[in-house]
C-alpha cells in the first residue's frame, strides 16, 4: 500500500480504538472564493422609465476569480463619471460629471450570468448629445478588499 493510504488507516484506527481526535477538514464554500478582478462590460446611457430622457448609466458588474468564473459576492459599489476630455485623446479624463457611493449589492443581485445589473442615475448632470465619458467603478467586498474597473468612451446618451 501507498503511504497516504496507510496513514489514513492509522488515523481511523486511532480514532475508533483509542478515541484520538482526528482533524476535521475545513469545508470550501462560495464565500471563500477569492475575487481577483471585476468586469463592468460595456456601460451605456439608458432610459429605464416612461419619460424620453436618458436616466443614467447602466452596466453589469461581474466579479471574477482566478479561473475567470463569476464570484457572487456581496459588497458596496462606488463610481465616478468623468466627461471624456477630447476625441483626439481617448481615455483622458476631463471634468468630473458625477459620483455615486454606498450602492449595496447582495448575492441575490446576480440575476444573470452577466452579473449584477447596476444603474447609476444622473442627478443634476444631463449629458449633451453625442457626449462620451469615462466610468470608473470600485467594488469593496466584505473583507474590505477593493477592486476597480474602468470603461472609456462610453455613450452617455445611449
């Protein structure tokens, strides 16, 4: 027999005959899966009510592990939206248009394989026609780790 099998037999016999304590394996649960990155897909300006105005930016938040699988973790989302500086310099941040914080998500918010749908409603800011922006999203997980993703050149009016 191989040594690991003999060791297992010895531990079992010790436990049965002599009442020795045997180590209990720690179960692996979804909460122990480590988030490595977050993906925010392709955020876009959307209308989600009955009026004709664009209401805000919508995207799907997908935390991912080392194997690129979605991790349905609760957490808190914050986001910053900058106006794109110019067409000639894509990705360069211009004026801060709006920020959001304290958006709580739960495991139940991951309704689809795309992730948790997040809607960032415009406040006073209303984008001009053909205006684009840069969105930076941060997810803070229950273990106080922060993960950030950025999308550039997003259409703020759809």
